[in-house]
C-alpha cells in the first residue's frame, strides 16, 4: 500500500508556549508531514509568530471556538490524510509515521489514539486518565455505535472529510471531535490505534467550571446528533453495514 501524504492541523487560541513545544516535537518526526497548518483562532499572543518561525502555514478563523477553527484547518489541508493535534499535544517521534501507516489502508476513514495527562502528579494523572479519558471513550462509543475520535491525536482521510464537512457543526457549543465522529457515522471505518497515544495538558480537568463547560458541550453534541439519528438506529446501521461488508 502506498503511504499517504499527511497534513497536520493544529487549532490555536493564545497558546504560544504549548504550541512551540508541539511544533518542536513535529520537527523531530522520523517521517516529515507534507505540511503543518496552524489555525489562528483570534490569537492575541505570540502564537502566530511561533507558528511562522517553525515553518507552519497559518490560516485564520475569526469565529472563536475549536469546532470552527478545526474545520477551517481541515478545509485548508492538502494532504491525502488530515492529522489533528491540539497545541498541548505531545506527539512521539514516530507519530506521523504511525498515522501514515494506519491510513495506508484505503478502506479506513479515520484513526484515533488515546492519551494521558503529562503535567499532573503521577497518581492523579493515572486516576484522571481512567476517570476522564477512559470514561469519554467508553460512553462515547456507546453513544456513537462505533469508535469515537479524540481531537488531541487523530486523523481523517481528506476524501472522508470532504464527504461529511457539510454535516459538522461549526460553533463553539459542541465537542468537535465527537461531532465529527457522529458525522462520519457507523458506516465509516474508524480504527483505534494504541500507537497514537500521547501526552496532553491536564488543564481540561482542572476546576469545576472547566468540567461543567465540557459537560454542557457533550450534552449539546449528543442532542444535535441524536435528533438526526438516535443511538439505537446507529447501532442497527452499524450491524447492517458490517453484514454487508463482512467486517
């Protein structure tokens, strides 16, 4: 199978220090990406300068929020595969190579990894990883009827993005990765790859306000997508598509 070209999309809003480290790690990859696209989502700090200094291509999305910023980055990407990191993602040296290898199968629409909180105390990091990231994966799997996507370490085939780009919600009240997984649907092939695991900042689990905001986004994402196709229908469609394909 021919290795696909990989664009990396990183949405950022005033996160220069985290972005600098993420771009440094991308520069050390064993397999270089075709391009790195940094989405300037209303930055007022040095994020854009950091991106340009690292040789990234900067595109602008003035509507605040990860959903519109990520979607704008995907639209701008030119690679066969669109890989996604957050500014605080810490990819290992073979992350691009693993994405390319996982997506070499033309039947795969998307691939996702998992992660851990690299900046929390060890015991707390293990608890938070299981309680938050583990719960996200299990509960979202049940809600979707298939593997979820995790925006800090994932990739989607560009043709698959073009097929569903009109169905994603481009406003700040949803989880963009969960929403994209809903748009792909159970008829798509989404794979989980342990080799795509990486560290992220624990800021998403710090403070009740942050957790409440993320919960509100989850509820909105579920409400919007279940209105179109409820979970029992999604599971029926999954089993039907597996019988057809023999998978």
